[in-house]
C-alpha cells in the first residue's frame, strides 16, 4: 500500500511542473496577441462591473468592463499567485472608475496595485480572427 501511495505522489510531482509550464506558455501566447492590439497607457477607465477576465502572466490580466471594452492591466511586482488565481476582482475607489493610481487587482487573499492600464482594440482583434500561431 505504501508503494502505491509513493508512486501516486511521485507521478503527481512529475506532472505538476508540466501543467504549470503549459499554462505559462499559453498565457505568454495570449499576452503576445493582446499586446498587439493594446494602445498607449491610460490613467483610468469607466467600470461598472467585471464582465470577464483572462490571466495572461504573473503580473498581467485582461479585464473586460463590457462585452467589447477590454484592458490589459499590469500590476506591481511581486504579485505572488495572481497567474494561478481562480477568480479576481478589481477595486474602484473612485465611483465607477478604475484608476492606475488608487486601485488594485484582488484575488484570494492577495491584492496588487495596478501600475499600468492599456486599452485593447478588442473589436479589431475579433474582426481579425484567431491568431495564426494558436491554430
């Protein structure tokens, strides 16, 4: 019985790094695509609610405030665990506005100060279709 448990533990230990590496590689590909459609940094954007989000790196997340309004947010380092978060939030200390100066990305027990906000031309990204690299 101990040998079976040891074998299961060893198999899990060998598979876990591969799963993490694949996730990071996928995030890096997605980040490259979003960056191609990202505009110049802005200080703030209107925010009523978090429509959806996509983690794209250790300190980067894309958030949608509406179906078509997406923003690439970079947070200050270190932001341990953000890239593996199961859910995130975005604070809005000023009424209905997310600000680079005052707001945070929150997840689990963590929160990280926003350091940069870049609007994404999401409509153009959808119009251009899937990225050839990810096919």
